[in-house]
C-alpha cells in the first residue's frame, strides 16, 4: 500500500488543529505529508515546513501557488488538508478542487453561506472528493449507535438531546492574547456563529449522523455571556423533526467544569442511547423494559459498523485522534477507489459537502431565529 | 420531645406516595400518624387505617368529617398530610387550614390555577402553616449547592440547565391498568400539565431553590409522544432570567433508560455546579480554572447548610426518603415554633405556598406558550 | 399492627451508631423505643432518655437493672438494641436473652472469643432471637446479588474480591479527642482487631452473605500504619475456599479519599457481579460474553429478593438507613413469628449469632496469621 | 526531522501487538518502518511485508539474516521492534544489540530468567539502547501521578493497591483456536507466568513506576481456574516495601465483565491517588481532609510531566495507542541523543532493561512463593 501524498494549508507553528490533522493522517499509515502552505507569512511557512521535514521547495507561502505548482508535479499532492480559520476554507478548497486534488477540510464549511454556495458549485463540478472533518463521526461507538438506530433498535425516534459544552471562554480570553479565542470570537474570521459554528455544528452533525434525521425547524436563543464578546458563546436551540420527533441542542463555551462535553442521547418508541465523547469507548443502550446495557468498543455486543473502524481490543481506550484518523482513513479508502475509477465501497462513511451545507444552514437558521426572538425557522 | 399528631388524606392501600409520606413523617421521630381519611371509599379507608394500626374511630371516609371531628378533639391532629391526586389537594387543604391545622401537601399545588388561588387565600388567612413537599429540596447537597450559590461561589449566574427524565410512560401504561399512569395522564385529575405537572414542577422548583432566581419568561414546546395521550409526556422549555441568565428545562416520561433522572447544572462567571438525584450524596463543583471537586455529604468541604439536614457520615448514602423526611422535619421545627408562638428559626427551610403558586404559574405559562407555537410567555 | 416495644443499651448523647439504630427501628414503623440504659453514667442516661422522650422511670443507669425491671413489667421491652462498644456487647446481651428478651446487637459480636462463646451458649439456650446488625446485608441489590449467585447466574464461583476502605484514621484521631477513634483503637474495648473488627468483619460478612461460602483458610498481613496505634488500621487478607475459589479482602482506615468504600466483586465460571455501598442502588452484572448490565433497585431485571425489602421506585435512591432498617424489619418479622409460636417465614433473612461467631473467628484467624508472618490459618 | 529507520521482528498477519507497535511508531512521526522479519514462515513474512508496503528485499524470513544484512546497509534499520511471543525476545534482541541497533522490545523481557540474564549482559555491553514497552507508563496522567508522588503530594507512602483484571480467558480459549490464548497459556512460549507474565508484570511495573518503590518481599497465591490450563490465570499477591509500606496486586484473566481493568491506587500519610486505564485521562487525587479532585489531562491542575507527553486539549480523550506512542517517542528522543553522542535529556522517561529484569524477578518470585504455599519471598 502506497501512502497518499498529502498537502496542508494552514497548520503552521502555534496552530492547534493542524497538528491534529497531521497525526490523524499518518496514524493508519495512509498518507504522507509532502507539501504545505502552512502559513500566510512566508518565513513562518518555511520554518513550519522545515520543522516537519518537508522539502523546502514544497513549502509555499501561498495556497494558490501551491495548488498551481503541485498540480503540475508528477509527484504532486493527491489530497490537501485545509486547516485554516473558517473564512480561509473556501479559497484554498476551490483552488485544489478545480485542479482535481481531493480536499479534506476542517469544519465548519466556510464563514459565510455565500462562500459555502460558491464552494459547493466547484465541488460538485470536480472529479475530486470533498471531505469535511466532522471528526466525532469517526468514533466506533458513534458508528455503532448509528447502526443501531438504522436497524430499528430504538424504534421510531421521538427525542434527540444533544449538547456540546466547554468552559474555556468563560472569561474574555480573546482579550488576553489567546489566538484560538481571537479568531473564534471574530465574525470576520468565524462567520455568524461563535460557539454555534465552533462546536454547535459538531453537535448538530453528530445528532444528524446518528439519528439519520435532519430537523425541519428550529428555534434558537443565543447569548454572548461575556461582556464585549461579538459572537454567541452560548446557544439554546429547540428542534422539530418531520414525523413529530423533537429535540434540544445546547452549545456553550462558558460552563465552568466542562472541557469537551459532547453528549448525545436519542430515544425512540423502543429504546434509548446515550454517548459522551469524554468517555467514547462506551455506549449506553436500554431497550425499554430491559436492564441498561453498557456496550463497549470491540466488547460483547459490539456492532461491525464500529468494529471496522476500531484498532485495539475492548478496554484499551481509543480516543479523539483515533476517531479523527478514521475520517482520514475512510477518506483514503474513498480516494483510492475514486482514483482507481471504482465505486467507493458502501460501508465507507465520511462527512461531505452535504454535511457542511447542513451545518451552515443550521448556523444561519439559528442566527435568524435568535434575531426574531427565538421564533421557529424552517431548515 | 413529643411527636406531632399527624393525619393523612389519601394514601390508602395501593397508593404510592402516601407510604412515602408516612415513612418521611416518622423517620426523624417528629410525627405520629393518628388519624386518616385514607380513601374516599369508606371500606377501603377503614381497612387502610387498620393496616396502619389507627384507631378505627379516627379512620374517616371523608376528609370534611375528619377535619370537623379532629378539630374538636383535644388530642386531634395538629397537622395533616395531603397525598391525593392533584385535583383533590385544594379541597382538604382548605378544610384543615380553616381550622388552624397545619397542612403538608404533595405537589403540584392543585390541578387548576383557580383552585390554587382559592387555596392561597385561605392559607394566607390561616394561622396554620402550609408546606408543599418539593422533596428534592431536602437533599443535603442541594442545600449545599444553594448555599454556595448564595454566597457567591459561582459568581453572577449565567446558565441554569435542569432536567427530569423518566421512561415509565414510554408506552401507554394508562391504557393497561396502571393507576399511577391513569390519573397522571388525565387532565381532570392532573390539571393542564402531564409530565410538566408531575416532574417538570420538581425540576422548576429545584432550579429556583438552588439558583435563588425565578425566570422572567419562558418558551415551551410540549408533546404527547404516545398516541392518544391527553397530556404532555415531554416538555422542552427555554428560560430567560432577569439580568441575562438563560436556561433550559427538559421534562420527559418517555426516554427509555431513565428512572428518575433529575439533574441540575448551574454556571456562573466564576464556577459551575452539577448535581443529580440518582447520585445525591455528591456534588460536583468547579471554580473556573481550578480542578473539578467532588464534594460529598458530610465529607471534606461539606457546608453547614447541608450538614444540618444530614444524618449519617459521608460515604453512607442517604436517599430519597431521607430528603423527604427532611421536608417533614423542617416542617416540624416550623410547626413547633409556630405553635409555641415563636418565630421559625432562620435556618429552617421548606417549600411553601409561594413555591406552589410559582409551579402552577410555570405549568400555565408552558401550556400557553405551547399553544402559541412556543412563543415567549412572561412569568 | 402494633409496634414492638424496644429498649436500647448504649447510644446516649454523642454516640453515633445509637441514633442510626433508632432511625432504623422506626423507619418501617415496626418498633417503638420505650426504655433505655443509654449510658453507664446515670445522669447522662437520664438526659439522653429525656431527649428521646422516654418515660424517666424507664431510663436506667445500668443494663442489669433495666433487664430485671423490664422483664417484670407487663409492658416491658420485647426486644433490646445493644449499641455499646464491642467489649460491652456480651454482658447486656446475656442479661436480656436469659430473660427471653430478643436482642438486636451491633457488630462485631464481642471483643473476645471467650465472651463470644459465653454469649453463644446463652443465646442457644434462649427462646429469644439474637440478631446481629450486619447492616449491609439489608441493601436490596445485595439481596439480589445473593439470589443471583444462589440460582447459578455466575456458575461455580472462582473469585471473591472484597474491600472496605476508609480514610478517617489516616492521622492519629485517637490522640486528638475523637471518641469514636479512641475506643476503636483500644484493644480493651475493641478486641484484637482494629480496622479488622470495625469494618473488616463487615466486608467478610458481606462476601459470605452474597457468595454463600465461608473461606476455609486465610493468610493476613496486618499493619498499624499510624505510629503509636495499638490495633491494625490496614488489613491485607488472602482467602481460600473449598473447591478452589480464592479471594482477597482489604480493610483500611488510612486510605485518603475513601469514605465508606465497601465493594464486593464476585466472579464465577459464567459471570461476574460488582456492587459498591456508596452507589448501592445499582448492581453490575455480566454474563460472560454478553454486554455488561447495570441492574437497578426496582428497575428492569430486579429480583424479588431485593424488591421485597425495597420501599420506593427505581431511580429514587435508598441508602444506608433503609438498609439498616431492613435488618430491623426482618428482625420484626422474625420476632412476631417467634412470639406467635410460628416458624419464621423462609424469605426472612437477617444476620445471626452464626455470622457473629464467623466474624470473631475471622478476626482471630487474621491476628494469628499476622503473628506468624501471614501464614495460612484454617477457619 | 528525519524519521528513524525501524525494523520489526514478529508482527506478521494475524498478530495483534505488531500492529499496535507500528501505529505507535508512526503516530508522532518519529519512525518509518523499512524492514522486517515479520514471521518465521518465509512466505508469511513476505506477504506481511508486502501488505505493509515494505521493499521485498527487506522482508526477511529470519531475524538473524535481517540483523546481519541490515547492519551492513548504509540505510539499514537504526532500531528494531521485537513483537514476538516471550520466548522469542532474547534471541533477536541479542542479535541486534550486538550490532549496535537499538531494540524496542515487547514485555515481559523474556520467557526465562536465564535468557533475561544473557540478554542483560549483551545489552549492558552494547552502545545501543534497550527499551521495553511497558506502555502504560506512557499515559500522561500516569506521568502526573508519578510526579505528584515524587514531589511529596502524598507524603510518605503507606499503601499500593494495583490490579489488572480481564475476562478473556474465562473459558479455555486456548483449546478452541485462539492463537493469542495458545501461546500465552503455553509455558514453553510464555515462561513460568501466565496472567502473571502477561498482565501482572504490567501491574507490577506501573506500581513501581508511579510509587518510585520496588517491594522487598512478596507472597503469592496463584491459580489456574480453568481446568487443564498450564499456567496461572489468576494471581493474588501481597507486597511489602522497605519502610513499612504494603500492597496488594491482583492479576486475573478470568473475571467476567472486565476488559482491561488496570487500576492503581496509592495512599500516603498526606493523600491518595486513583487511576484506571479504562478512563485514562482522569486522575483522582485527595489531599487528606480536602475535597476529592478529579484532575484531567491538560486540564486545570495538570502537571508538566503529563503535559509534555500529551497531544490534544483536555476533554479530548487520548488512549492506549497514544500512550504506546509515547514510549516510542521517548525512545526516539533517547535514540537521537545517543546517536548524536549526547546525553539523553533528563525529562525523557522510558522503561528499560532494569524494568524488564524487575518484572522477570517478580514473576519468578511469585512462582517460588506459590510453590511454597504463598510464603514470603525476598525480591
């Protein structure tokens, strides 16, 4: 198996998510990083590339230049990871997609719906694949939960309760030098959603992924709890689904005592599920009237949908990086199939443009609803 | 210390909550049950009284008769527990209050707001006390949480997330012979709220008790998930508080895998709290930027507010009955003070008419909001 | 139902376990405290009795006087609770048993094996019942665990792992005024075992109760970790059972971060169980090769053996006092049967002299083993 | 940074731990697998190498040949991972060490003490490093626990309670085709210890790593619970340390409901720690008399010793592979330093020959003790 040649846009020294993508790409041995436009500051781009052992000739200061040059090389990148702030997703994604280079892009899709639509057009016209790293869908027990819902273990769904709760923006970190906080609370770089875009989209995507349903309407009450903050840091959202199911979504970055508290509970006529990413190798399942079961990754009761993306035996925890790597490895399977002119195998699952657009619409609808005093907005 | 002579209305054979009240009343040795109108069916009233060892002469078939006769006895009841379905609270409460007999009443206050107001008038005019058994306020760690909020450990509050989740009405138990389900899903006996009245009022009261705040507006999306059910079995509620704090309340009786999942999380500018009644002897506290602490009842870091209503050392769990008993014992302290013509000691805390009226208003507002497509309703 | 007339020896003001026994006795309405020798200091005995509302004439300064006088009264005590330090169990127990008064005695049985044997002779000759308050056997999920083992859910047993871990003697509390610490670390009052007698006997009894097996040999390594302490505060014990099962028992009072960490794990050829008294309403069960189940008191999968000693629905926690009350209520059922000349119903279960003697032998064997460098001692 | 050229002995198709080592080696980008003697069956060696994308010329059927040839290549392997069954560790390790090629070897060190001593001589004489993959020492919170003990947060240690509990050998898997079970229960391939060698050594090593202490004596009761099994599947061990600390070690592979239940609790005069590998991102710490703290990886209260081997923010779980990768990455830091003729930086920590010998001695002593009816054996 030859590694897929990977490029990266963003992710230079000091960035957080770039390093995560690099580990995720190599964890299963599917990719090799060979080029990068790691920073828009040319010197930083060079230095960052050198630190990663990249050929200096393939350390670019500009993603357009990178796209042009790499597209011309015989050994040019086959795929590119885009790990810039939200407002810098569409630009590079379009450049690479236009040249038939597969794009693996961090979420949310873009900063604005206009950009999203532009990107969507290009992506749809391209032979190349577009993968969005909604990484939580890579957890084996999330895959199992989805399979259980799909095969009817819960019966017709009634309730979707999802939350993603953090505390790192409890104080005005954006005013005291945190780069991560600065761009995430800046509408120009993040878009219209703060916590909404950063983590609300993850919660929304996870709920949709597992339940197999998108809500048809929502009502949102948004708040910037920290004085002076320009984007929401707390979002309370009610959800309504076709067929009568309902839900609640809570995203917060101002809840002290919470690190990355992403939790999904789904209930149907016949049973319920409960999963939390801080304890990701376990999945609670209750068939109504039966004892609660604690299902474990690769343990008794494990579903093939989770086992095929699992690496080590039950009881040996897999974590965030493994789930992220699964997105990359599923993408690799799709890329190899696509490049070989074959259909992507049915069991291969990864978030796509469609998920990205749904996330953008979710943020947009929340913002609209909030402006209208939490009135219902159709999705 | 002489036991307070207690009567009971409702709670005959087959009832659930009556037995709970009786244990709660005697657990701390403060009361002795001496009379009852345990059932509206005279034979059942007699039989139930006999099983409890009551004097047959004081086993009444009718609460009015009981109120009249007991009021005339020298050794008549000093207090009465009302443990009937909601629509049967106001009637007996009024009869006893009018005669200066203290009333300890199950929640919610009444089935309708009209009854509630009528009862309120009588209660306000009476020398006797009115105690509402919002029993969860009796848990020591709930008392501690309240004290911590009050003294500013969390700073100014921002978020109140409360939920009370059950699964016992996942199927139409009211159609298959469950007495408990029948009256709770019957608007004539329960009032306008189903899950809302039964457990939503507990969640609402708990949030208010600990936070020290009542919301100023709410928006509610109610559902009867089970076909044919006449009252809500799931309630999604958004809350807004004066000063900008916000909240979510979720009450459900159709979430498989949940027994009595009452959980309260409160977050402020400086810290957060997390408490769940299924693990009631523990309270999570995080001061922002500090390690999470697991506070235990009577353990290190225990607050006097919780310790004064605690009976056994830390690590020996106290539970539901103890918390319920605390309501009774706090009431006993108040009753003894009142009967002695003294002020009720400041540290004695119990839910009153005011809490009952707030609960009624909460249900009413939710129902109004739901009818208007979850529009905001001022409280 | 008439309450059983109960007396108490020990348990005056300032004592801990006496108050627990009193709550336990009245929780289910089965007993009424009517007399006491609450302290060996006559004034304290009087004052303590007055605080409990006892008839001054029945507040005795001496248990012998109490036994004599109460035995002569028509309305004398039918049963007596003995809640003194260990070295004061045998004396009063013998006095009351000799007079046909049932004895409910705190554990361990006595301070010395000699006393234990003397007491045993009297008890065996008496018409009265002897009940030992190994209270943890009163937890519903402990009852369920026992039933599951008995009916073979675990198959032939292989492993018994039990521990009771506290931290309150981490420092020399006996030297700084703690009455509880003083007598528990004093060989004259506690007997040969420190942590062993105080909590090790509970762990030992729980393991025997659930497993249905007594070990045939043990090897013990005892330590007094705190300088100057005269009795063990930590016990490491290996267990061997007939048929090849093995076990470990750990009792400690010097493990910071532990309050009352009594935990029992039992494994057999077909499955395993895990129960902890700090979370007593839940019981983990795994049938080998099947998903883990979390069984709850009165929840799905609840066994009648636990349900018959359970008071409130699943999800409403019952705790230490309820379990303690179950010992009293089981005793009441036995006492009523005995006094009516009937057989004690088969389902009624409570710890007896036999358990007390086994506990004494356990402590004795541990001490012997420890003196011989943890050599094996046959039980 | 150039990747270290890595070879592998063992780990062909169907093996478990080989794949783990490969992921661990590449996770941090420190190694590149370039050669292997992946199986002793030449065809399987070739096929396994091909599946991993190795140059066919560097897929060897014999580790001796591999050592000889690779040592002669300019681009030969700089380090080799040995992932064969225990009895096949010493042979290849010696061959590579003799040629100055660093060895990263799975645990336990060897199958017999004789082999271990032979290997030790060679290793001590070699310029090359010898790293033993006691992978649990790579967990950040294990590193933090060690740092906390070392700096005195617990005071003088008193108790070490460690257990590693599994259930996968509850039935005779070795008789029904499990390759993993076959060699682990075969004295010829595993050595004298079954569960002892496989997981007991991990527990022992973890306890030593965190506590900073090796016991001076132990007493062990070993059992083969499954009929016909030739090695222990359950080990009960008492530990004694210089200075009076004591401990218990339990290793079992026959405890249904346990997957990889490695847990360490350490208690001292001033505080206690509790860590479990199935929830590895959290560490309980209690300073005596203070509230329990739940420390999280990279969260508030995180120690630099854990943070320097941590990759993602708190709340994003890292797991087994990350901890394993840390062993590889620490080894890489040491290898780079050694190859550059520099001292290994002080903060770099990894298990060495010394740990391997201690583990061998632990197994040997347990077996000796067990043969002498669990008598004490000096270490």
